[in-house]
DNA sequence: GCCACCCCGATTGTCGACAATTCCACAGGG
DNA sequence: CCCTGTGGAATTGTCGACAATCGGGGTGGC
C-alpha cells in the first residue's frame, strides 16, 4: 500500500505549500486526476489527513482544507510549548558531540542571516534547528506530535515569520536554547524553549485581540 | 460518513477493552463479519486507528493491534505529563463554581474508595477526575492529544492501577491537584499534575529496568 | 417582489470483483 | 540434516459501477 502513503504525503505537502488554501474544497475526482490514482487511495489520504487535523470532512459534503482560527493556533502553540520544552530537555541529555557542533553551526548561520537581513534563510534555519532538536531528542512520540502541531498552525507560523523585527527578537532566544543544549543542561534547555514559544504564543494572543484573520 | 465513524469507534473500544489483545491480527474480512459492514468501512477505520497509533499496518501484510513496549509507554506518559500539566493550569483558570464543587466531591469519594480499599471504584474516579479536568480546561487541542496518549498506553495504565499501594500513593497527589485547581492557582495546578505524572513515569522506568513485558 | 418548494447536477458512500503480494508448507538437492 | 526453490492458499490493494445524499437554480404561488 505504498501508493496510499505516497498520496497522503503529496497531498499533505500540497496543503502545507499553499497549493490548496485553507477553505479550498478537495473533490475526490479532481485529486484522482491530479495524482493519477484511484478514488480509494484519495479517500484513504483524506481520512488520514482528517485525523491529523489538516482537512475537514463532513458527511456527504466532501472535504476541505481546514481553516484554523487564531484561537486554535494559540492552543496549538501552547501544546507545542509543552512538548517542545520536553524535546529540548531530552536533546540536552542525548546530544552527541557531532550534534553539538551542528547546533553551534546553525546558531552562527542564524546570526549571519539576521545581520544580512535575509529572512527566508533565517526561516529555513529556524525550521532546521527545531527539526534537528527533535531528531536528537530520541523522543519519537513528542517529535511526531510536535511535527503535527507545527503543520496545523503552519499558516500562522508563516505570517509570524514575515513580521518585521521577528527575527531579531527570536535570535537571542534561539541562541539561549542552543547554548543550553550544547552545555548539556536539560532544565535550562527546557526553560529556554519555553520562553521562546511563550513569545510566539504572546504574539498570537496579540493578534487575537486585534481580530486578525488568516 | 456515519458508518465509518461508527466502526472506528467500535473497533477502538474493542481494542481498549482487550477484545483484541496487543499483537492480535485484524483481518479485514473478519472485521467485516463482526461489524456487519463492507470492507471499505473497515479499511477506513484501520487507516484512522493506524494514524492514532493504536494499530499497525504493514504493506500487503495486514493490520495488527499495536504492541507498545515499555520504553514507548514511558515516552507516551512523558508527553502526557507535559500536556496534562498545561490542562491542569487551564482548568485552574477556567473552572466555574460548579466545577470546583464537583472536583471536591470526586476528591472525597476518592478518599473513601481508598479507605474502603475498593480499587476499581478508585480507578473509575481517577479516569473521571482527569476527564473532567480536560473538559473544564477549555483546551480541546491538548485534551484530544492527551486522550489519544492515554488510549495508547492504556494497557500499561491498567497494570499500573493493579499495583499494590498505588492508590494510597497517588491519593495525596490527586488531592493536591484538586486543591490547586479549586483555589484557582494555575502554577500550583501545573506543578501538582507534573509531580503526579512524574511518579507514573518513574514507576514505568522502574519496570523498564526490571525488564517487564506487557 | 419575495418566499417556499421541487427537481437536477454534482459529489460522496458503499459494494463487489479482480489483480497483486505475501507467507507457509513441502519437496528436492546438496 | 539443512538449505533453497517452488506452489498454493490467504489476504490485501486497486478499480469501476451503482445507490444515496446534498446544494443550487429555477418555477410557481402569494
């Protein structure tokens, strides 16, 4: 059943890349043509992405890309805060020497990216940092949950990265996380990650007060 | 549609009730007969429960009830610890007057159950306490994640409840959680829940050292 | 002009059949 | 005795067709 997994992955990627925007209808026959597979595979993919929270399916009315209101984005990131703090602590405990060097390299590149004001590079490095921390945490359970939570709030995440001054604000937070993990201090890593995501949640709460819509 | 959701729920319940033990094969045709539906519905249910982590599907080899090794149960409960602490904090913030009275009532019944040594009552009250906290937290994201994590580690949870002295050990922890939520102190509630689940995780780590298998 | 109703197109839900793959048992040779 | 290759049964993967259902547009009545 390789094909079902494949289609799930491609559809997920298309949703995250914005090929299908929030609220867009996902008609089974259209997806059948787009991916060149039968309806069974498309249906499986929709069922799975539904339980992942990326698509919404209502009876006899089809599937749409899930719209995530700001309130939900806040909760998604609160959950991320709890879990990613755990991941940071585990990473601090389990990081190898090679891992530590890679984190320091990422930190250096981040600073350079901020100084060069190349925000797309910074955004890539941000994703890479969090992904590597997940990998080196040795905690697949929390890692998969976080990956899912990030995917579900990706649109808000994207808008947040575009915010002017966002990179300069988050750079020192990232550097503290890296320093704590490199020094092998789980509690400091947990705290630094908590603080970092607290600022994300705070920004989202601010948006909510302003009545921002995605 | 309704039938697919229905079958997913019934199969999930059967797995959690032990009708299908960990490692048991889930043959589509057999499930078709058991639930009186077509293979399409059964397949959807298996796909969904796979992505919930309750069943394992390998290509062309069918589905089985997922076996959860102790090391994974530890991680499931570490993630629970992170998320359920968040829930406790939210519950402390959002609890209504009626909620507070209900929590106190549950606490009283728990103490009575321990004194009467009726452990199945205590186990029911335990589930009820955690469920009510989720409901009153106003945090559906964390609540659903926790419900899933609990389901995935339910077998270990069950064996843990049978441990002699477990109730008397956890009773004061539960009472501290209740007291903190009732007094509306989010940080105290977070800490009390953290401590409570720390003891669960510690017990599981102990099992792991002993080489316990489920 | 406005509202309720009904019919029709579009889309999903369900089922059965066929193709593809895997696992197990068994036979044969080294 | 063990290892390897082959056959068949069991099970899953995929597809197409038909039935069920929903929403929209047009029609008729008021």
